């Protein structure tokens, strides 16, 4: 009995330990299942949030893509520049369908690019510039282009996305303007005058090559004060008085003054300027020329001096002295002639010669003109 009782106690102890172990195991299992459930629920909620955010981001990207497709010409290429994707705007601009362009490095739509393009993009840096290309029909097309590389984990370009904005009309206008300016400068360099331009405030903006050669000044166009310093000090006030009022009214003007040449000589020049007006009628630019007239001016001065000397000689004579051109017009008379007839030197011939002697005097004049010999004849006065 005692042995049986001991065995029963051992069995009860084993059962008690087994029950405790089962309880602990059950509790641990319940805790584990609870943790797994809560984790799965959290993961599911997190996954749902991520999916929702991903859908929102995808929708935003699709919106941005649609907006970009409406505004720009877009192409995606692989690392070697082969086209992987083009949008409808690219196909419309190039004249090729997307299926014709996909997977091809199409030369017709490739720009004439050099190291300035390839060096940065192959090193994984964005590039932006103006690109000239040709469509399927040979039409020239200009775009303002940005190329952005997509890099792999090692920083090497994997793909490129190119975004283009067509600027063909603007570029043509720029090229036409540049060509016009080139023709204008060529024309100004071919002229024998010194050509200049200035702002409405008379700030010089351009002087032709002849100006540089004549004055010896180089570099940028000088300020107005620097330019005025080349005018002879005795002529500056008169020059400013002559051009001040026309400039204030926006009218063409002309002036003569002495200008210092590069060798230090003072030369008489003639300056002419006219305003260029905008569509609103306001002056937008002054354009002018400066011409060296020193040799002509000296010749005119010599002629005037010679004429004054001849006039003084004939005026000193008591004889009646006159000279006429082949048309019978008087271009020289002396004071004795004018005192006798009371007529100016350029008076009409018919009023000087008596009407009865006019045919005879006309015959004498024509005979002198024809024979180039000297005749002396008196007419009644």
C-alpha cells in the first residue's frame, strides 16, 4: 500500500508538472500567435498605406507626364543613345512614328553635338543647350534641350531623358537679326565714312573700323565725354550749340568741327546724325557718320581766297570789268560796273544791254564762245 501510494504521488507530480508545462506552452503559443497576428495586421495596414501612397505617387507622376507631354518634346534613350521611348510631340516634330524610332539611334533627329555635350552626359551630369536637328522632310528644327542621366548604383549613366522645347521661330529670328547685323557692319566697314551709333541718351554703342584707324582709339566705344575730348577745344561750344536743340527734338542734325586724328593733327570733319524710331515713335537709337572734309575745305578756302584776290584786283580797276559763262550769266563784275549800272553782279543780262544792241552783243558772245578768241566791242548803255 505504501508503495502504491508513493507511485500515485509520483504520477500526480508528473501530471502536475505536465499541466504546468502545458499551461506555459499554451500561454507562450497564445502570446506568439497574438504577436504574429498583430504584426501581420500592422504589416497589412502599412502595406495598404504604402500601396495608397504608391498609387497617389503614380497618379501624380502620370499627371506630370501628361502635362509634360503637352508642353515638351520628350525622349528616353539607353546608355548608348538608342531611343527607348518618345512621346507624341517628338513623333509629330520629327515626322516619324514611335515604332520607327524605338530602339534606333536615328541620325535625322540627332543634333550636331560635340564634346560640350558628350563630356558631361557620359560622366553623369545634366546638360542644357540649343540643338539643331532635321525632321523627316528635311525641315530644320531648333530646340532648347535638357538631357538628364539616370544613374545606376555605381554612378554610371543607365538611361537618359531628354526634354526639348521647340524654339525654331525664335532661332530663325535671331539668325536673321544676326545676319542683318553682319550685313550692316560689312556695309559700314565698306563706307569711306566713320559710322557710329548711340543710345537715345547719346551713349556711344558702336564705332566702325575707320573710327579706330582714324582716332587711334581701340576697344569698346568711348563715353560721350571721351568722344567730345577729341573735338577741338575752340569748336566744342559751337558743336554742342549746333546739335543740342535738334537732339532734344529728336531731329536730324549736321555740324562741322575739327577732330583730332591719331597723329595729333586737327582735321575738319562733317558730322551727320539721324534718329531711328520705334513703333511708338520714340527715338531708340542715333545713327551718324563723320567724314573728313579737311582737304575739300582747304581747297574751298583756297578758291575763296583766289576769288577774293581777283575781286580785289578788278575792283581796283576804273574800267568796266565783267565775266559771263557760256549761257550768258554774269558771275563777275567790278565796282565800277555796278556803280555805273546800279545793278548787282548776278543781275539779268537783258537789263544791262540795250535792246537795240542785244542781237549784236549776243552774236559777239557766241562768236567768242565758238572761236575761244578775245573780242572787244562796245554796246550802247
